[in-house]
C-alpha cells in the first residue's frame, strides 16, 4: 500500500470513531441537560412567583437554553398561553 491509501484509511477511521463518539454521547447529554432543567424548574416552583409544570420538554428547554429559556417559557406559559 502506498502512503496516500494509508493516510486516507486513517482519516476515514478517525472520522468513523468521532461519529460514533458523538452518537453515543448525544443521548447522555440530552438526559443530563433535562435533569439540570428539571432541578432549575423545581427551584423556581419553590419560590411561588411563577409555576411551571415540570415535563420533559420544559426541562429540556430550560436545560439547553438556560436562563433565557426559563424566562421565555415562563412568559409563554403564564402570559401568552
């Protein structure tokens, strides 16, 4: 085999490994962000100022977008909907 075939093989192998790593980590990242979002929603609900039902979608929105997601969700659920 020549040098070009070896380099291409290594590049393709590395690309496959990185793709598999991404596909394996993605569900765990979604679950982790949802758990963090649920905890934040629980803490917000303890204050009593606003009440947001804790669902997977709400927790995911807050977990992914953070404080802006929490504010947007609160405005949507309490004032628009």
